[in-house]
C-alpha cells in the first residue's frame, strides 16, 4: 500500500473534573489527512487546506508527530502529508491532537502497523508539545483509542479506555475567538487548597464510575470542576449564562472544552442535545457573539482509515 487517507476526529479534553486526565472523542468533526509514501526520506507537508498553518515539518504538529515516529522506526522511509483542516486551531476541540494523531495512525498503517496504540499516543504527544508547550495526552488519547479515556500517568505512559454510555451526546458551542492552549495554561494557578483537591478527586472518581455504570444521574452530579473552570471561564464570553441555559435545557453538565473557548455540554439523548444547542445559541444571539455549534455522539472508534 502506497497511500492512505484518514479521518481524525475532534475531541473534548478535561471533561470538567479531569484536567489533563480525561478526554472523549467526537464523531462528525475532524481533520482529513492524505498520506503517501515518498522516495525522499523524512516528512514533507505538501498542502494545508482550510487553515493557515506552517508547512515546515518541524513547525507543524502533524509533521513533528510523524518525525517522532520515524525517528523511532529508524529506517530511511519518507512520507508526504496533505492536511485538510476541518477543526479550527485554538477552538478547544483538539485541533492539534487530531492532526498529530491522524499523521501517526496513517503512517503506522502504511508501515503495516509496527506500533501499538499506546506507542502512537506517545508520538502524537510530541505534536502537542510544539503546539502548546506541554506534551499532554488528554486529547490525543481519545482520538487514537476512541471513546472516553483517562491518562493515569504520562511517564511511563498509562492510558485507560473507559466505558461510553450509549445515550450520551455532546453539544459544543464555539464562540468565534481563538484561545491558545499555551495562554490558557499560563493563567492557571500552580497551588491548590486541599479542599479543592478533595472535591475534584471525589468528582473524578464518581464520573468514571458513572460512565462504567451508565448511571446518568451520577454523571450529572459529577460534572463539576472546582479547580480550572473558575480561573479559565473569564476568557469565555457569556460562560455562566451558557452553562445555566444548557443545564436548564436538560444537559447533564456543562464545562469548558479543553482549554476553551468552546464550551461542551453532555446530554442523555439526541433530542436533549439539540435543545441544549438551541439554549446555548440563544445566549450568543442575545449578546452578539458569532458562534458555531456541533452536536455529536461519542465516537468509539477514533481515527479511521477512509
Ligand atoms: N488539558 C489541556 C488543557 C487540554 O486544558 O490545557 C488542552 O486542549
């Protein structure tokens, strides 16, 4: 096989109480990468459609992730990557993670799959490192594994795939502003009160339990963030109103998607997810913020060959 196209979905990281730890894979929004074997060793990004991003391999997240894989592979092989961006950078739904994950899954496929999914997560994380200065894995993990994931440890890498309750649907609203993950990380405090840590740990444990038991009411009670949301929400226009409206329309919980500015809500069932979208859109219509909305089931497959 000489070439392959992959669809790499968007993702929601953190999921309220799981900062840098939890993530989920979205279904109908993502990047498409066309990857081809080349006689020239190394990685060349030949074209980027849809967004203005660097073509230089070392500055491009897909390029850096692919180079990390090739460095480990050690043989003189080469690939070209054409990237169709379906996800806006800086929107908070894992734009860099999708490109990085898509590149390594596609190249692994063309090399006849020498690497495990866990190894592919490590390579894709290198793309995240240049995108925002930290090699976090909470976006790339669900994109590569599908479903909900929990990153227990980065060193050594230990990622656990969680259960996906069948009726969960995500609603995402993206106010059309860009928040760079590096900036959203810079505003975080590096000290916690013990009380905050206790409350956060309790909710994280309960949320994971709720996912496995498919207990939607437990999921509702656990989608609370005592640590990051209070600090970052000031960067998002109308955040509290979005949250109040979404929860009043029936969402199980609402929070910042990754480092924002997108806001996610989880609902039980498609009908509620649509009502939640309408309720959130009303907030931005009223205050005049341009926005984009996505409604998505949870994708249990992750990156797929198309
Ligand atoms: N966990 C990361 C953060 C995700 O919140 O900074 C970035 O998408």
